[in-house]
């Protein structure tokens, strides 16, 4: 097992290098956020200092049965804990802050972020009883913090959540700019537009490397302003004046919620917020002044019955078809307080995340079956920069090296092509992989090593106790079912006292397969008797014989391979 410590490696892996003279060096070590959307975390190391940019989680894929969350493997940070100076967080989305409560229990260092970002992090710390032990520091846009040999400046950027920041990281080797998740919105709903002037100033002084968001790099043109969605909402509200309106969106998209509230107020409707995460985020944003709700507009869900349909708007979670989210429960008649009515208008104000399309379609179909009108056209804009905005970032910063981040491989490659088109030589663009140790100085950029990285699975309260073997068993159970073979042996003589009895779950319907199970029982009985005739007393060997003989029989008869679990009980 690799410990995460750096090896003394003279030759770079895969010969990926740009060589130069000796000068101060900085190491960039992505521990997540590459080859996938989510779980963003990057360690940046120089001399005796490590800063960690973001600490996010990923949501489980379809084959991760029963898994709740995936958090990054931070073995490298644990092995170098004396160097870690703090977490620097770009914004408050789950894929950038969600793993903090788990990681801070192992690496208790200060957390730095903007006002709303720290507010959302504190919600998580309260849930995990970490408020007293975790140092938090609110940083304003334009402010700089010193962490070991690094100086980190927070720069105003736009995204689908308020208070997002890009980072200018000043190191002995040069300036590294990390965009975080960003878009360039000249007319944001809340606060100022992106600080393009500061990026231009950094570009004039010289930027060693740019770590740029790649999520939308494959899309041409510009990402539309968030305000365009507000105009769409106004039109929908005007057109459906006699209907109850339900809007599903991401709980963290505070600007989107603000625009829904603006339209509701304009058309004289009361607003209900439903869904635990939605209530938490909007509550925090309201307390901190990032969302303005006119007096008397917000009502409790219990008060909905006091108003007619045309007087209410429901803002809810569940835009991704999540089974337990509020909208999914409404669609499947499981919500205790809201039932879908034939005259309802349901607005999906988000695009399905890749992999969620089926779940979203299922919810839309369930809503349509109940007579609701579903609207999803022009009700969402992305929070990520398209190709032209990424070009602008390269034009302003003129980085010497380009290190695309945040995205699947195809997104990183699209970012590389954009960087090339903006004049960054091909040999100065490096596509990193999670775990790569990229060494940078004023003349070179190369992969010098690889450390342990990947995902740790969270299932309920268990962190890391479910691994590949358990997952494989769960997949096997889900695909092929299980057969349990129970028998009793006498303690001293080893004689068969009872059984073998076969119990099947998820393999065949027992009542219609009595002949098959009787044959299987005979096969097991023969295998056990054969072991006893040969005076085999090792239970492990008896179990293997049962497993092998039954597995062969079932494969020949059914071409199926259920999990076979022999249980031997000892009777005195």
C-alpha cells in the first residue's frame, strides 16, 4: 500500500515534463475532482507548507448500492499533517464543502472562505458537533491571507451560488490562479460582477499557472446571465395566473430562489420553502443578507391550506429526481402535506446531472399522470463558463502553464484545446489525474510522482468500512440473489444431524421452483456426505465443497451465479 509519501524520483512518470534550471518549486496534488464531476480537492505544497483548495464530496454512481456519499482519500494529507496550514474554500456547493465534516475529524486545521461559504460550512459543523473544535475565518473578496509560505488572495467571481471566489495563490515559484467554479455574469442577481480588472492586473504581472474550471468547456459561446431566468419566471407566472406553481431547483442556487421570490411578490403570491436542505440554505442566506424576502411573502407549509392555489408558490428540492427529496415524494403520493393537483404547474429549474436523467424522467412522468403541467424549457442557466468565457480568462491571465481542473476527461481535453487556441504551447498544458504530483517552477511543469487518491465510501455512520469487496457482494446480491444452505453437525462425531436446508432470496420464486430446489438439495447432500465419508472435519473445506458443487449445478441448469452462503451449526 502506498503511504502517500513522496518518493525521490529523478525521471518523471510517462516522461511528461518541461525541464529547466533549478528554482523554487511548488507541487500541485489533485486528490479528487478530475475524471469526474464532484469531489473537488487539491493540495498545493511548497517547502514546509500545504494548503488545501476545497474539500468536496461526490454522490454515488448507480453501481454503488446503498452508498450515501463518496469523500476523498486524504492519506497524503494525514501523512504530512504537520505541513497542512488550512483549507481554502472557493464556494459553498456540496462538491466543494461536503466532505469537510468528515475530513476535519482527521485533519483539524482552520477553514477559510467568504461569508456565505463559511455560513453553509457551519451548518454542517453543527450537525457533526464540530463547531467548538474547528477554526473558521471569513475572508472578503480582495483580501489576502498568509498560510505558511503561501499568500492567498480571494477574487470576486460569479457562479450559481453567491459569494464564490477565485484564488490567486502567491508562492515562491510564482502566482497560481485557481478559478474555482465560475462563469462571467455581467448582470448578476446579487452583488457585483466578476472582478475582471484584478485578473488583468495579475496577467500583466505574470501568472505561472492557471487551474481553470472545465465543466462547460465543451460548450461553445457564452453562458447566459442568471437574470434571463427571472424574465422566464415572470412570463410563466403571468401565463398561469390561476394555477398553483411549484418550482424545483438546487437548494444552493440562492440567486434562483431570489428570482422566484421576486416573481411571486410581483404577482401577489405567498411563498413556501420545502425540503430540508432548501430550508437550511435559504435560512442561512437570509440571516446573512444574501437573499431579500419582502415582509409577509414567506409562509409556513402548514399555512398553505389558508390560501387558494393562485395565491401560492412552492419552492422545493428534488429537481434531480432524488428519491427522498420533497418533489419526488409529492409525485409518488408520499408527501404528508402536499398533494399534486391536476391544475398545478411544476417548473424544473435545473438540468439533470449526467446519470440522473432516468430519475428525473420518472418524476416528470408521475407528475404528468396526476395532471400537472411540467415546464423545463428556458428555466435554467448554467453556473459554469462556456468556451468564450474560458478564452477570456486565458486572455486576461496569459498563464505560462495551463492545468485544466474540474471535469471528466473530455472536459479537460476541451479546456486544453481552448488554452492552445489562446496561445499556450501544447507542451505547457498538462492534463492531470487524481493523485498526480505535479512539480512547477518558473521554467518547468512535470509529473514527478503519484500518491494515494480516490474515493472513500460513506454508508450511514460508517466511513470507509464499505470497500470494493463489500460493494461487489452487494452487486452480486442485486443481480443474482442469494442461496443460504443450513445444516447441523454433531460436535464430536461430525455426523449430519439436520439439513441441509436451502433458503433462497432473489434467485427464483420458490413456489414455482420446487423441483429445482429439491435437486439442489440432493446435490448439497451428496457433497456433505462425500466430505463426511472422507472424514473432512474442517468446516471451511466443507463449505467450499458445498459452494462449488451447488454453483456448478446452478450454472449448468440456469446459467446464473447466485451468492451461495453455507451455514454450519454445531450441536452437542
